[in-house]
C-alpha cells in the first residue's frame, strides 16, 4: 500500500508540473494494482467513495484538466487510501 501511495503522489506531482504524458504512463501502470486493492476492500462505503473519486478523475482526464485530476487524486483518492492504511 505504501508503494501505491508513493506512486500516486508522484503522479500528482507530475500532473501539477503539467508533465501529463509521464503522469499518465505511471497511472496506467498503477491502475491494475488499485483495482485489485478495491476488490479486496471490506469497507464497502470507503470502496464506493474511492470508486466515485476515480470516476471523477476519468471525467477530468476526458476534459484534459490535469490540475483537477491532480486535486482529485491528492485530496480524494490518496487521502482515503492513507486512512485505510492507518486502520
């Protein structure tokens, strides 16, 4: 989980620096890991929150809004995953 959070933080930093191609490349590699993690979650409420945030992230990608995508990853996905890791 720590590795996933580190990669997500790196993606966020790349997005804030507007290095979209690098960020998307990393994101493509970590999505299968994130998907597997979501499937294993027992907290259905948290799972739903993260899935909803990821849907918003997809919408930001479709709108080519890298700042919004970075914000969603940072303040919704990463923070929720960090809470899960604390438990």
